[in-house]
C-alpha cells in the first residue's frame, strides 16, 4: 500500500513516510492509492472481535509488512488502546431509540484519543527505527490539543507545539493542555480563531525549507494515521449493533474539520453497510451549507457551546472533494485556488447529485443543542456533551441511528448545567485540573510569530 497526494504532486510513499510527512509536500493531503475492499463474510467475522483485535485487522490492510512488520504493528495497537478506561474501548450503549457510540474513554476524554494514542506510539516507533528528531506542530479547536499532548508527552526525540484560540475553548479543555508541564510540551494561545491557527500550521508545512530543517510532524487530522484509526470504530459500532447480521446502519456525526465523518465515508467505501452519514454542524455551518447547496464559502467563526466545532475551513474536506471529483487532482487544485483567492467555490449539480445517496446534512442551533441535552437527560437519564447533542438533534426522527459521542460531558460542565440543572460527575482524570499550575505562551495569530517562537525554542 502506497500513499499519494490529493494534488498529484508527490510520488507514492510508504505508510511510515506518510505518517512522518503529515501534510503532503505539494500542499495536498495524503490518501491510499487504493481503498481496500472487505466482503460480507469478513465483516461478520470482524463483528466478533475485540476493539484492539479489530483495529489490527483494519489498520493492517493499510500498512505493508515490509514497512512495519505485523508483530510490531500489533504491539503498537495493543499499547495504544490499553490506556482506555473501558474494556470495550469505544462502547455502544442504547439510549432511548438511538445508540450512542461513546468515544470518550481515553486519557483526555475525547474521541481524538482513539487516533492520537496510536499516532504517538507510531511516531516513537518510526523514530526508533530511523533515528532523528520530530517537532510536532498542530492547531486545536479544543480536543485535539490535549489528546495530542497526552499522546507524546515525555517521549524521547519529540517536541510538540499546540496552537489554540485564546478564550475560545472551554476552561477545562484549556487546562487539560496548559497544565501539562513536560519539557517537550509547548502550548501557544493565539489571539484569533481556530481557522487562523490551522492556516498558520499549513503555512509552516508549506515552507518546505523550514519543514525540512526542523523536521515537522503533524497531529491534526491532515495526518492520514488519524483518519485510519478512526475508521476502526465505525466497523466496531456496526458489529456491536448488528450482532452478526448484515444490516445497514446510519451514523450521525458532529462535524467540524470533516475528519471523523470522512473516516465513516472511508469505512463505507471499504464495504461497511452504511445507509446514511448524517453530517451535523453547529451554527458554523459551512459543511452543511455545502451538502445542501453545493457552495463552499467561509464565513465568520461564531463562538458556541460546542467549541470544538467552531470551524469554517475544514481541512479534511479536501480528501472527500478529491473523490467527489473522481480523483481529478487538476480540478481539485483549481477549486482550492478559487477558495484561496475568492473565499469559496461552487460545485455543479450533477456532481452534487453523487453526495445525496450517502450524506444528509443539518445545522443545529444553540437553542436546539441545549434543548436536546435537557430532553435526553429528562427522558433517558443520560447526559450528552454539547457536541454529541448536535449529532443527536440532527438525527431526530430517525430510528436505529448510531450517534457518535465525541467528548465526556464533564468537559463542558457549564453548558450541561445550564441545560439540565445539574453538574455532570467529574471523572478522576479531571479532578483538580483547574487548580494545577499552567504554562502557556500568548502570541498574535501570525505565521511569523509562531515560526519565530519555534525557532527560538528549537535553536
């Protein structure tokens, strides 16, 4: 299995090279040359496996043994999911007439842990084989930062720089990052939005001389390994709900950067029986607008009670667009150039028609989000975090839907308390986090400020 760029300017690379490259050197995103196909008999057999054993099967399809031997890959996977506090890793629970796929049982109580525990172990393994250093840089709208930090904190040969928008993440999300005082962890609060931070990260990677000199690595979902690990829980949830039957299911996915729902799209392309992928956004609705109108145009980021979704430009959307355009890199580059120059683009109706069988999109208001948290607590005695509530609300009226629960409600205690009248129980890993000492640098939201900071730290 080799990996190519959506923009067509990179010779095929191995999985390990793709992991270390992060963003492709031509500015595109890396994807497998071909998508593996899984038949019904295999799906049924996979439904009987534990999460870790299933991950070995799914991830193994995308990694050549000549690159990472199976025994080594299996060990990395076992170690990655041993850090979770639930034996099922990503359990599926029935709540009313829907299923909730709980993705918040990792070290930082967010779905990002599934991928970033794996990615941290991958980085360490590849560096041990190849030598050298790795300087990770990433932007976060809330959960990626802490999950990435916990994935690599204290690891030899790795420094990590995480940008978050000052004042635009929840207080607990901020403390989960800034209270990690390991010498290799560098938190930067930028005076701007997540989109500003994401743009800075892409500029750093597109400065090829800087990227090479400082051996930059990516933890945002521009890194293919992030998507790959997330594909696993779609297969796992399908197996838990179907219990050996071969029935289609619908997934409702709270969506900001398009990485999580793109993993579901890849699972469907591999052969998973998916009837619909419900794309649920908050008021920052660029993605739902695209799927409903065919126009992708950035607006102003509005702060919400689901801050991890407060995004306008979704970096993983380019991967889906590549497939939507029948893998035509020239057409893709033209649209990306139009996005850069004009702030948006439109796609023809005949192309948009191809999205309709699988995707259904809806934007959810702040009032609807709070009302959903309140109603589910009242009716089912189950507490949703605001992001999960967006997904549950978007799926209203559909039965037998698997809704992805992307974070523990305690990370957004004020929003939950406002909706339900009670404060969610605080897991042990969060207890006392607001009283711990912190370390964070505040910078302007500029490429130059972040670049200069990194140069000063790295020498």
